[in-house]
C-alpha cells in the first residue's frame, strides 16, 4: 500500500487545528439594543467525506415501526377505524452480482426485508377483530452509489375475528407490487453534505398482482415523474444508536406541476452504513411506512477492499489515479494485514472501464482511468456529476467503493462558505430539534441555538489554514481559525447562542466569510467565500379557548378561539379537537376560529384548540365541559314491617324510570347499597340484618348518562339468642383440626389456647359472656369467664387420657347458647433422650463417666426411671430383651471394664415414664486392650556352658485381669530357628513366668521373652554370654567318645603292627617307679604321636626326648592348668526367687574336695580340643 506518511501528517495537523478554539467578540463594537446577540461558545469540527458505504452479504438492519394502511383500505370503499399497525422489519443484504441496467453492465446489491405488523380491535366493515399484515420486500441497489433500480413488495393481509370460542381468519388481500425505475433513483448523492439538492426525471413502471374480496388491486401503470432530494440537516435523528448522533436528514419531494410535495425522508448514519430512520410511501399504494433502527448486525469483514482516488474532485476528461487496497483482519481487532496477490475487478461503470488487477506485496494495486465528461442521472447546481468507483473480489463477494465528483470549474483551492449548509439545532425546554426548511428557521426568547457554519474546500489540493470571520446581527465580528482542508473536506464552526428574553421580533442575519483578508492566493474562486444565514426571532402564539363549563344533553355547544393571537404579528389558524362519546377525537380546522358540537349523552369531555402562527410555532388551550342530563326516578317497597335479627327480608323496586334514556331496553340501572342475595344490581334485594334495632336499606338508580337518584326504606329488627357456638384449639401458631367426631388430639404438657365464639346480631356480639370449664369432668370447679365477641383461654393437661372442655355463651339479654362440649384426647409424651457425644476410646480398668439428659413433660419428669444396661447382649433380669436390663438405675454412670475382650461394644441407656412410654439410646463403647509392658531378668548373664540359670518375667505389668491370665513365652536364642518355621525369632522354646535353663557351648545367646494377654503381646530380650567350660575328660568322652574309641583302636592296631615289625633287641620295657608320688598327668600332643612312630609318651627317656626334631628345636612347654574363677552370685529378688523354686540358697558352696593325686596322664587326658580338631581335619 502506498505511503501514508503525508496523510498521517495531514491528519495530525487537522486534529490539532480542529480542537476547540474560542470565538472572540470584537471589543470596539457596541451591541445594539435591537440585537442582544451573544456568542456563548464555539468549536471547530472537521468532517471527512461521507462517501458511499460498502455492503456485504448478511449485513442486517432491524427496525421497529408501523404501517399506515388507512388510505389503502378506504380507497376501496371499505369502512374502518384502522390507523396504524405496529411491527418489526428485518433488512438483509442477500446477494452481490452483476446485471444489465439500461444497457450498462452494473454491479448491484440485492436486499431482502421481512416485516410483520398487527393492530388489535380493528373495525372492518362493521366486524371487530385484529388486522395482521405481512410484508416481504426485495430491492436492487447499484453498488457504486446505492441508487434504487427495482423494488418488489409482497403483502399478505389477514383479518382475525373471534366468534365465541372460535377464531376465524379472513384473508383480506394477497398482493405483489413490482416497481422499477429508469434511470435508477439516486436517493443519496455521495459524498453527502448538508444543503445539497438534486433531482431526477425518471420513468416508473408499476406491475400489480394478487387477489382480494375487500380491497381493490391497483392496475399496472407507467408514469414519468420528477423527484428531488435535499440534505436538510445534520444532527440527532430522534432515535438513539451508538455512532449516529451526527446523521443526515435527506428529504425527498415529488414535483407536481412545478410544486414540490414532501413524500418522505430518511436519516442516513455512516456508522451503520445505512438508514437509522425512514418514512416513505410504498409503490404508490397509499401505504406509508415509518421505521426506526433497533440494531445493526454487520457481517464479518475479515477481508476488506478500499478504493483511494488521488483526488475526490476532478475536472472533466482527467487521467485519474487510484489505489485499490486489500486488507485482512483476524477478527480480534487491531490493524489489518495487507493481502498480496489478490485478484480484483476494478469498475468505473459510467465510463465503461473494467480492469482486472492484482495486489502487490503491500496489498495494493495501482490503476489509472479517464474520469470522462458524462453527467450522472441527477441535476445539481454544484457539479456535473458524481460517479462511483468500485472494486470487488468476484468469488468472495467483497466490495469496496469510492466517489469521484466531476466539475468543469475546478481550481487548485476553492474555499466555499456554504450558506445552504448551515444547520441550526434548537433546544426548547427538554425538546431538541434540528431545524430545516420544513420546520422553519425560527426561534423565540429562551431558545438555545447551535449554528453549525460549514467551510468547504472544493479545490483539488489541500487548502492552507485560514480564518472564518462571523458578523453578528448587531455588526460585531468574531473570528476563529479554519484548519487545512483536503479536497471536498468540510470544516464546521459551531456557535452557541441563547435568544435573550424580550428579544425584538424580526429576522436576524448571521454573515460569515472565509479568508476575509484574502491571504490564500491559490483560491481560484472568491465569489463563494462569503455566506449569510437568516433566522426569524418571534414569539409563541397565545391560545385562548372560550367554552361553557356545563350543558344539557342534545344541546348545541359553541366554543371558539377568537381571543387567540400571535404577539409577533401575522395570522393564526385554529384547529379544534373534541372528545367524542366513544372516546375518539373529532378534529376540525376553522377559518373563523368558531366551532359547534352536540353530545347525545352526558359525561365530561375534553376540548382542545391548537393555534399555529406563520412560523409554525404552536400553542394549545384546553378545557373540559360537563354534559348533564335528567336524573331517573326510583322507589322501594317490602311486605314486612319488622324482622328478627339474622332473618332474611326481601325488598322490591316498585317504581323506576328515565325520561332521556338512550337505551329503552334498560332505561335505569339499579344498584343496592347493601349486599343482596340476588346481587347488588337488580330490581329485588334479599338481605339478612345482623344488628338489632332499625335497619335502613338504600338504592341508587342510574340512567345511561350516569345521572343517579337514591331512595331508602326502614324497618325494625328484633333480638334473638346467640346461636351456633364454635370453638378453635390452637397450639402456638397452629390451629388444630378435630377428627370426624369433633375430638382433638394433643400431647401432655401442650399449652393449649381455647378460643370460642357464637353467632348473634352485630350489636350483641361485643357483650357476649363466655364461661369456659377446661376440664369439666376432672376439675369441674375450674371455670374461666370473659366478655367479648371472642374468648381465649390457656390450659395445659398434665395427664393423658380423655378430657372434656365446655363453653357456654350468654348475651346481654340473658339468652344463651347450648353448652358446647369440646372432647380432647391427651396423648402421653414419650420421654426423650438428648443426643450424647461419642465416647472416646478407653483402656481396660479406665473409669467411664457419663451423664445423660432426658426431657419430658413437667408432670412426668419426677417419675421417670433411668437405667443403664451395661451388657446389651445378655438378658440379666430375664425380662423383656437383652437391652432393657437396669444394671445401673441412674442418669449418671461411672464404670470400668477389666477385660477388652469381654467388654461390650455399646451400652444402652433407657428411660421410662409412668405411662410406660420409653426411649432408649445406644452408646458406642470402645474398650481397648493395654499391651503388657514386658520385663525379664536372669540369675546369671555370664554363665558357663552347662550351668543352670534362671530366667524370670517378674516385673512385667498389665491390667489386673490380664496379669492373672498372662502367658509368657521364651525363645532361648532368637538367632536359632528351633521350630524350623523359617523365623528364628518366634520360637516357643519354653513357657512360664520362671524357667530354668542351661546352655551348651560358649557364645552369645539373645533370649526373648514375649508376654501375651489377649492382644499382640510385648517382647523383651536378654543377652547372655555363655563362657567355655574347663577341660573335662568326662565331658570329652561324652562329647567325642566315639571318635576317641575309633582313634584308640587305630593306635592299638598301629602299635601292634609296629611291635610285630620291630626287631626283638629294640624292645624297651617301661620303667617302674616304686613308691614314687603320683604327679599330675602330663599333657601330650597327638601330633607328636603321629609324627614320630617311635615316640612313646609312657617311656621316660623317649618321652623326655619327645619326637624327633630338627636340630635346635625345642619342644612345646605345656602350661599348668589354671584354677577356675569363682561363680557369680545371685543377688536380690532373683536370689529370693531361686530359693523359692529350689529350696536352696543360690551360693551354698560344697566342701572343697581333696585334691587327688596326680597320675600319669592317659591318652584321653593328653588330648585337648585342638588336637581332636586337628585329628578330624586330617
């Protein structure tokens, strides 16, 4: 797209220059008394071109409006009271395509509309019903300038009649009106500017089809017509819609014999690309439509086409350049993105120029075309013609358009002070209107006026900034700046003025000149730099209505507005509006300002006179007139002179009539003042007097004119005894309902409200004496009395069973009712136990303390029996069931359970009243087992293997019950799996609180004692270090006897074999030691015996020499055996327990045995454990 730098700079300058700037009064100008003209404020507003909009398929406009079909219906001779039908209209762009228009290939829009209108209570040829009109239209518009080419309207008119319960639809008319225009009608002359006028001579062809039994379908016609349009104002259109505060009023006129007749208007709003408000006639049918926009729903414009011409104003036959831009939008706002490579069709249809172009990478395509010298189809004083330039994407139906204005008299700069474009917005009170030629440019004192003075640049290039000078009616001047304006751009200077009070009547003139000092040398036409505007300052006319306040029916009433006048001079016209009998309005314009009217019936009616002066200002005066008529006659009669109170009596109308009635069938309406059995309207009335004394009945007779007459008759009413005693029983806000025999059911302790009354005459009711006996059988002496229409007492029954309440009512004459007996059955109220918070879990032997709250009636509370059943699973009293025992009779419980296994999982509390009513509650109980605290001791934690020691679980603690049933299990070595189950730490080796045990083999033993109650139990371990026992032959033999025997056999056999093989001279006899003392056996080595076969441990010599050794080798020295240490002693409780179990003291020492003589060591004595191990290793 081409550079926007210059354009952005220009816009910035325009924005700066179009900010509000003051208009200053010249200080040397003295204001004249005639014109108290004051400039209050001013502002400068620059307006860009209001060019032709681009429509897209599915653009939708929604309207509310009405149709006026009265002329259409009455033109066929059908009588009707129809005025308007209210409804809605939806207008939608349905298509974009090309068609031949007067021999020119033209791009067009097809717009479809659907309307629905209805009116209720319509009279159509004497039939009442609802009128419904459906209207569908299709209109073809030229895309380049929105000129109307063809218009088709389809009407479906139905009349809906309600007959009793049935609804009947009568088809009034089905009709199609097809209208075409040649050339097309340019309802808009883009670019739009206030003050512009244009007109067209055209041929209109109307084709009608359809059928109707009520209206006449028009005949086809072809006519030549002249229509003109004028942009009369810019401003608020009277309908609010966002962005449409500055809309353009385009009014159209039909020319008949050179006289212009307004036929409609529309307010064009650029923000909605269409009309916000329209008023137009439809196809010459006499049907008029008015619509106001309610909503605008544009179709999504994700791709847009715009056409930018270099100059919107062009001389004739000018080579013009233009840019066609394609832009895409994401739909989320923000700037659009250029669309490159987009194929477009460029159309300058007036010149027959159609080009296919493609956008470059910047999204734009550059085209040139010859503007030509052809005029358009409208005549205008300001230009030769305005022609549309269109570009569109044929496949996507996306259109962009702009307008070229051709003017043979074009200058570089041509600033125009447009007098015809001045608009005036007038605010009077709370009503603001934009003045135009139809309304008239006039004002009165106090009006607030805003003048909008336009300055237009009709040059080709931008005009320099300049000044606009305004000369007020008093000759004073003021000036304000005008910013630089591009070609055909307009700037408006807004001047606010409030017409002073007592301003002189007459025309005021506002003169203005742009570039007053002729500083712009490039302005090629200064003849249009000056302009002026005139406005008439007048006054509201004064309306005066002369009329009598009252008159009789059928009399001619004369009223006039002869005293009305216009203070600013000139003639006035009078229009009278008279309210008719049926509520309608009769309107009449009278040249002599006098009017006569006659009402056939009485009533109050409104009469209004409207005075209009030459400036179209109007004043109103109104008054009401009361039309009177003769009142009717009426008289009352009865066949009784007296009647007992509360007894019926009948009255009759014995005479009635109305002299000026309009309805002979019902000349008088009778209305009784008292409620009658027959109804208050009628000639007979039966009533029942409700008070003793005299009774007067009155009646009003009213004729059809509303005049009334009253009559009355009086008779005596005698006393009767009170009757029909009645009662109600209430508990709080609730009224009890008795059963079928009249018996009430209540509960003990209920506070009852007994309410009683009886029927009697109105004047006796307040003096009734009420005597209540609330418990007549059981407490007959209790009587409660009161005086009044109603009696109310409170009573509470504390015992259950049948009770009788009685009531007797006596009036002030001593007459009484029969005794009213009220049976009341009192039900026992079962005691109720309050909710109990859940008990926390407790341990065995832990005390559970609990208090229970019980509620019952006051009479039952002292006698309640409260019980706790501590074992709901056992029927301890052998009565009832398991859960109704009374183990503890109290509301308070303090109890403990020794054993968790036998403790219940809940207990029951129950309470019983004196009637046997019972309530109970189950209270969850959770008695938890306490695991024992295991303790274990040993009599010796460092014994020698084979020694007997004692293990004790004494010191283990638990609940008392569990201690008595405790089981003690001993695992003598948690590292040895004695039972073969794969878990070495769960063996049941021994059981008991005390056990006696010995260990074989030295080492560490980890002993585990587990104390079991009914739970999982607890364990404790002892670590015992078992010491190696001293050497003992007996122990050796017992442990290795088999092996030693086997070895002995081998040795003996070896010795025998050696003896057999040894020479005889080598035999050595064993020495004999006589009388020698025995010595301790000598330790020998089995290795020596096996290493040296000649070694004899029993030979003194060989024994000394030992086995053969290498030179210098010394035999091992065998140490003397050491004395064993003293055993540990048991102390304290362990020693005491040992003594209890064995009957012996743990540390009694045996007398020391005499040391035996040492004897020669035997083979067994000579072998120690290492030798034996070596033997088995070998």
